């Protein structure tokens, strides 16, 4: 969590900003962090940082275009020094990934003090915005980043229609209305950029989650129907990925990624469905196998062992990793990884 002093400082900076520019990560945690902060004063603009998850020099074009007086960077793991050096207004970076040193940036990251701590950016954005009517947005961000926030009792009391009782995260994500909202927020970020920004603009004005889930206003109905269109692309993929019970500890799913990238959604849902297996989502690109790994137990040590002497690299979090393996070494790697996790 942010300290009281940090919250006060960021509230002040947000209040005094005339044209804030928000850069945020391309997932529910990033999106809800933006929505929470934007909805306080409804000033400035938001820009999604797409798949590279880095704020790089080319993004300076957006800064020139918008001419902000302050920049807020939300849930983006990396700001390149060249970007920070090219900006002549203050940058406030609120994040919870592995901290890195970037000069000329005001960094707010609880992991600087405690490397083990896990606090989604949306939880911190809610500390700053402190608008109780946006509690549901904060909850979507936290659950989306696989985190049970300390405001859960308040959430249960205020939104029993979204979550009726305490449950595990996999149950919340795949069996409840608030879990559906997490998926809706994730899917609205996919597809054509103009359509994505249109949906986000609508989200900045949605007052209650029922507008979306019950389609009780035209705005909410629009978002729900957009979600359903995208979900039609996802459902056949997850159907194909679900597999009959086998003894193998590894569930491997090959898929061709296009503009509709569902990698993280597939990996998360499969890991929740098969809690004892390691999920590998593999895409072949340019002679390499690009993979996302997920499990509900630590897999990083097995990955590191299996990679020794293999033409490839990988790493990440204890339960969620990425890797890239050269095609000729793929089968050999896979066998070694299976042996390691067995
Ligand atoms: Mn996050």
C-alpha cells in the first residue's frame, strides 16, 4: 500500500494537474487504475501501453501531441530512461512490478521497501481516488491481478449481487458476476484501437456495474454486446484447450496469435480449471516457440533447470513465467521440463 504521505502527495498532484496524461498497462489492473484516477477530476487523457509493457521513446509522440503538465504512469513495469529524459514535465510512476532505477521519475512502488509484497496498482489508485462509488472498479482491478484486497468485507456488503460470500480467487474469477466483470474489462481492451478507446471512454462514465451486467442503460448495453462479440472468439479457443484428464503434469496448448491475443486469459482460466497442472500456451513465431506458463504452485525452479544448455531463455514470477525456445530445441526442452515438474 502507499503510505499516508504518498497518498496525500499524489492526491495533491492530481488535483493541481490541468492536463494530466495517463499511461497505463494493457490489462484490467492497468485499465482500472486509469479509470479510478481519471474519474476523480475527468481531466486529461489516457493512453494504453500495449504488449511491450515498456514506456519507450516512440511514446514521446503522444506527449508532444497532448502537451500534458503532468504524467502518471500506471502498472507499467518499465520506463526507458530515454523516455524519461525526453519529457519536460513531472512523471509520477505508480507500479508494483520489480523496481528498476529510472532517473527524473517520481516512483511509488511498495516493492522498493519490501521485495516480497504484492499490491496491484488498482489497490493503490483506489487509495488515491478514495471514491466509495468506484469500489467495484477497484475490486475488478484487484481480482484481475489475482489479489484479495483488504476492502473485501466492504465489497461483499455493498455489492452482494456481484459476490455473495468469501471465496477463493479461482472461484471468484470464474463463477461469480464480479469475475465476469474482470473478463469484460480484459476483453474490452482487445481489437481495433479506435473501438478499444471508445469502450474506455464509455467506462469512464458508467456509474454502476449493473449498467453493464444487467444492460440497464444504453452505455452498459453497448459494452456488454461488445464483450459478447469478443467472447465469441475466445470460447472456441478455451473449448479446444480444455482436455480430457491425463496423467501428464503439463497441459500444452498451441495457438496462433493474431490481433486478438488471448494468451493471458487462456493461461489464467486453464490454471484455475486444472490446479495440479502446469499450463503452457505456445505460439510459434519466426522459428521460435514463445510461451506463457502458469500454475497454482511454483514452477520457476523447474523452468530454470530445464533451460540449462537449451537455446532459449525464460523467467518471471514463481507461478507465472514466460519463455522463448528455438524451434530445434523445443522437443528436448519440453521433455526436460516435464521431467522436472513430474
Ligand atoms: Mn498489475
